[in-house]
């Protein structure tokens, strides 16, 4: 769903807490490749559940049915919710990514990449848990059909059962620029991302222009909401032009990949993903101060 409307050597002292041993380019590539083998959501989800069992965290498999917005047909999906409980915590941070794909391509960039990003962050937070927050990690189904999985999750819960903070990951497979959508500019988390990225010599762009994804469902609630992508900085200007309804100087690479037969595992730059994930982790940990 992300972009649907558009298309119709890190400082070791800073990132010592990240589970670097698990987060290597090789492991990232392997995980994305295994997810993209799945021909449908159930098969892709089965691989994610296998990964969660290896990590050793509790998770629930939540089937749901919903009516399609376009044709009124009943659709069945499966959300997967993992958690690292914290009995002392009164607040929850949720990381989320959709794992379904459109009918063409392998859904590697959109969005096995986001799913693997939150799997790797889950490993890091399990190895070194947050002190003041519980952590949940959500893998949404049927995002490509209209953000249905995340909407159904929210519909089934009261406001008090929703996370205090939701951070989305969509199209997180290559590039030199960490792109953060923020509901409100100048938040503590936005500043944390900017500062942490600069310390790691990672480019970051933070703002309120961003394509639709599951962050929009949480933005309708009282949850503090964000969304990350990882793309090339030199294509972002043209991407923002498309968002504004303007003609780009050239078609951004991401729009030549997603929702097409080009969206395959070879488009992933696992080294780039491995470089920026510690930035994201450290920024999230600043909530815990």
C-alpha cells in the first residue's frame, strides 16, 4: 500500500547495545529471501512465525475477516503479534510492518524488508529489554487491500488497549536516507532520530509528507505515531514531487520497483539496512530515558 497513491562503519561506542551479532547483511538477505518464497500471506506469515519461534518470544496468530472496500467481497487475513512483556510498564511501544504483497512480484522491498527490519529490532530489544515500556511487534496482513489488517486490530480493541507509541516500517530495503514520517513536527522522537542519525553519519529526512501505510490507522487514534522508510536521498526529491502532484524530473527508483515484477530480493541492499537499524534502535531507546 505504501506508494500506492503515487503509482496508482557505525561508531561502536554509540551502538554497543544493538544485537550486532544477529544483524548482519547476510542474515538480513537470508530472512528476506525466505519470506519472499511464500506465494501468499499465509506462507509468508509461516516463515515469520518460524523466525519468532527461533527468537523465543511469545506471539499470537490473529485471523480476521473483512469486507473489501472496492468489491464488497469477504477477505480473510492473519495478523501476527509478538511481544516482550514488562510487568512494571504502564505503556507500550509497538513496531509494525505489513507482510502481504500485491499479486505481482515477490514483495521484497514492499514489504518483506519492513518485516525483517522489525524482526531484527525485536532480537535487539529481547537481548536488552526496555525498562519502562512493554514492546509489541505487529506483522499486518491485507495492507495492500486498504490497510485492513491494522484497521481490524484497532477495531477489536479499546483505546486503552492500544499502544502509547506506534512506529511503522514500510519499504525499508535499500538506500542511504532514513525517511521518517511524523504526525507532529519537533517531537522528542523526531529529534532523537535526527541526532542519532547525524552521530552515525546517516542521512535523515523528517517531515509530514509521506505515502499511505499502516501508520495512518494509528494516526486516527490517540497513539503517538511514526513511519520509517529507507530509500536513496537522490530519489526523494522526485518522490516528494509526485506526492505533491507534480511531474518529477525522473521516475523515482522505488516506483519502478514496488507493485511490479521488479520487486524481487535482488533489489535489497542488506548492507544499507544493517547500517541504519542501529540508528533506529538507539532513537527508540531514548523513549526509555
